[in-house]
C-alpha cells in the first residue's frame, strides 16, 4: 500500500510510538488544517483500507458519513439514531451508560426512561461527541461521526428499565417511535446466578453477526469484548501506514445493535484499536465512541482499563498495548500506572467478602500457541499479580482461534483440566482462554498440532511454539499446557453461581451453537 507523501514514511513510522506519530502529524499538518476530535486537537490522514470479512472476502465498504458541521441545520425529525450500545457505570446495580450514533449533528439529545415501554416519563440529557476523520484528496471525503452518551445514575438494583433515545425534533415517546424502545436490567442487589459471554477480534461480517445471534440465545447479563473491535484500522501495527476507514465503525454499531442495545457491551483495546489520527495514544476515537466505567484509573488516559463487580464476580479490563513486546507502539505509555492500578484493584477484589471469583480480560495472549503466540510483556508485567491474587480466569483475544490451557501455576501445569474437568484456582493455578474467534478470519496452530475439542479430542503431550521477547524476537518454547484447540468462529459463555459452593461453569460454542469445550472453576469456602 503506497503511503501519501503527507503521511509518515513506513520506515520512520515503525520506529515511532503512537505519541511520536501523533506529534509528527500534528506539526506537519498544522499548515493544512486543524482537526477537532473527541474534545482534543488532532491531525492525520487516511491511507485506505483493505480489511476482509470473516470468510476472508473483502468486507463490505461503508458509505462515508456525509460531512456536516457540529451546528448542522438538518431537521431533527430527519435524523434517525442508530447503533445503540450499553455499558455499566462503576456500579452495575445502580448505573448504566446508554450510547448511540446519529448521522448528523443534533440539538439537545436525551434518553427517555421508564418502567414500561409506553411510560417513558423520565428524561435524561445526553452528551454529543463529534469525531472528525480527514479524507485523502482524490480518494475519499472527510468523515464526520457523531456519538451520543447518557449517564444513568441512582437506578434500582435488579430492575428492568425501558428506554428510547431522541433529540430536539425527535421524541422516542411518540406513538410512531414505539418500535425503537429497548430495555436493560440492572445488576441484582445480592448475588444470584447469571451468565456472561466473551470474545475478541470481532469485526464486521457474516460470522460476527451469526455469533451475535447466538449471544441473544444465551441472554447474558453482560458481554466482554477483548479488543480488536471493528478493524477500521486494517493492519493493527499502530502506525499511520496501517490503512484506515472510519466508516467501518458505522457498520459495526449497526451490526451489534440487536444485542448491545440490551446487553452491556464491555470493551477493551487491542492493537487494531490504536488509531493514530485522533490523539497521541491512539485512543481519541475510542473515547468518542464508548462510555466505560470510571473505577479509579482515569478513563481519559486509558479508556480500556476499568473494573466492576456483578453478583459474586469481579471483572477487570486491561489495555495490553501498554505492556506488549510484540507490537510496541504504545509500550509503556502509562509509565507503570496501569500495572500499579491492577495490583490495587486485585487486592481490593480479593479482600471483598462479596466476590468469589476474579475474571481478567485483555487482548494480547499470555498463553497461546497460535499465530501471535504468547506475549512476554504480558507475562512479565501481570502474571505475578495474577498468581498473587489467585485470579480464576483470564480471557484474551488476538489469536483468531479458541485455545484453552490447563490450570497454570508458576509457569507450568498446576493441574490438568480436560474437557468436562474442574479446577480450584486457590490450589491449582489460573486457566487462560484465548477467545479470539469472534468473527475475523481464523488462524491455525503450530505444524503438527491437531485441533482438540469436545467430540474430537487429540491430546498432545507437548507443542513447539514461541513467546515474544523484549527485543521483539520470538523465543522458542516447548509447552504442555495447551489442552483445547479449535480453529474457527466461537465465543465463551460463563455461568456464575454463588452460595456455599461457588462455581463458574465455563463453556465455548461455535457460531452455529456447537459446544466445543466445558469445564468448571470451583472455590472452596
């Protein structure tokens, strides 16, 4: 792909951090124009996009949003909201964030809320965030995107609410808009059984949409997205030569709305989510599109880093770009603050009498044998903390496969966990799951490594693979912890139970609903 002469040459970009690229572009482009995005001044350019759908075919090309200013005169009644997606606030029992997109700027956006779909009496104001993506002369126009966010506070625990989104000139309570009313349910006041789902590496395409339909059948309390969200950034190296098409975000939010409008969609950041056009760390676009919990780590600094407690499960989201040896564009950007926050958060969760299980999710793999293999930066920074806090389950993406380890303790197998088996993390160690089959084209496994899943078990005594070192060179290793392997589209489903014998019943299914793995995590009292 040829980079326009007003970009950063690839040899130079590959040696620069995200912040250095942003400053280079900001300085060089100041004479051309000033770009406003997500409340920050930024600059950049597009280099085209060569993304593919889940079957490996070129993905549908998004029709760019027509340029419009933040004071667009488009009649409110003519602007239809789309792409609704929920997320929790810091306390899922009482806080919810409702987000959506509009194709043009609107005035006075808001949410109507009520106990019945025909009684949306409460009105909550919302914030409009304008994101500008510059075009490439002679190739494509500028893209203007408008994201709206409403913060709902002081909700009742364990309660179903109905809502509609609107703005001046469009009222969701009008009779003709009743079909657009959606609902959500807050977390219960006291722990009870529930299901949550997870995957990474989704993108836009037929397989991604098929998994969304499976999620609806699961009726999850929330969904965890382990990064590489929509692939607007085609190559994911964290450089301005990656190729970029902001219109893929429009497709993504439309695709996921049937699920995300009622299921909190809790995302974190992968390497394809670093977008140099908007901010020094590449997360300006993420801040415009999502509203995520503020749980002690400034979301303006790292929007993919937060925690929450639902029932008896503490959930921690991390940004692995901060510690990745493989793709170092953002390596060390938090200057250790994220890892210090993680240590405090794990300590707090383990000290809580209400939390039985701690689940951590992030993008780059701690343990995998597939194409990207394991990231030594993740291992060095975070695995000692996971071991110290006896983390129960770690969920990753990055590798477009399903792969599950045995329980790992001190870097080796602490307990073998076959399909249908069980483990106690306080004794055996932590199970790591690569759930990167969310919709993008699947990867494979090392030469000679057969898929091994429910109904097709092919255990291997050991596999030859590698991990990424600080020098960005692969370090060979022989591993015995790869217990389940499946190359295909899939997602994770976890049922949490409390009581005298708390447990997590973990299963994995394909985009057609076939179960490929199941095991239990138990904790003795």
